[in-house]
């Protein structure tokens, strides 16, 4: 994501653009387990007031899952919830019923795509000066503070009791943040070690997914992007203490210095 794009999403951009810019790592095609999709379907049952007797059986739900993965993998589950909320509110100008199936899903998301395209186009047409604007140092600082507060600090708290690496795309973003700041340094030997560890954790996750009922091939290979994510999350887990020695964070007018896993507030404005 370019910095000026991120600046747009944190200002007065429509929610549809925010989803496009900030949720790339949370898109359905990047999910490592079916839990989020199951949670999505349960949410939609409640939103659409689908009675228990009218909910999908196991075979129908499997078909719908296939439709979602194949046709709507570029959406996050949060954006799909947003689309259905718009449909229920009448914003998509389609008929909505108390049912959830592949046809309903396709109708809502197709209408939402058109709605989203119009909202984003209108935003760009009326905010070109914002799009082309070069970020000030203050704006850059605010963006970094927001990332630190919402992503880095929660990871810091979890890291205190973490027994093994937390592997997901959000953690990968934290690794990249510190890697670009040159606060994480890896030798070639360490890189190779983390790559091998990534394969081990991938196999563990495949078995977990199989136990949860997901149809996965235990011999399935990671694509390069996923392998990089796994290895980076493992590296962050092992190198985070090294990062903590150099972090000084300013959040909402407060200077916080993190040393050895503890956060101390020095001053607040």
C-alpha cells in the first residue's frame, strides 16, 4: 500500500475504499482456516433472520463455501457483512428475503460490486487533491502511531505469554514494519532455519484444518507468498526482544519507551 493511499483511507474515504486498501491480508483467499467463513455464515443467518429449519444443510453449506472461495475470495468477511447490511438497508436496490444460499450470495455481492465501484469513483472524482497530496511528517507520524497502537502493542502484550509463533497476515505486517525500519536483522543461516520451521508449522496447520473437518491435502505445498509469511512470523517471534531494545513509541500525545517487554509512559500532552 502506498502511503498516500493509506492517508486517504484514514480521512473521509467511503468504507468501501477502506476495505480495499486496509484489508488485503484479511481477504478470504488468504485465510488459513474455515473458522472465519463459518462465523460469517452464522452472522448472515442472524442478519437475514433465517430460521433454523431454513438454514443450509451440510452439503448446501459446502457448495456455498466453494462459491465464496472461487468467486469472492478477494473480499474480507467483514466487507461481505457490510455488503449484506447494505442489502438489508435497501442501499443495493435488490429484493432481500429470509434465506441464504448461493443465489442470494451472488446477487448481493454482484450488486455490491457495482455500488462499491460507484462510491469509489465518486470519491476520487471529488477528492483528487487528497489523492495526489504528499503526506506531511505529522500525517506520517499519525499513521505510524495508529499502526503501533492497533497492531504492535496488542502483539507485544500477547508475546509475553506466547508459547509459539503467531502466524497470520497481521503478524506478517508487523514483521515488515520492523524489517523496513532495519530493526530486524537476519543472517542467511537464520533465514534458512526459519524457512524450514515454516514448513513444519505449515504441516501442523494442515493437520489442524483436517481435524476441524476441512478437506485439505496433507501434501499440499505452500505458495511462495504464504511461505514468506510463515517464515517472517516465526522470525518476528524469535527476534522481537531484539526489536524491543530499540523501540520508542509516541501515541496520542504520550511518549512510551518500551524496554525488555515493558511499556513506560514518560510524558503525556
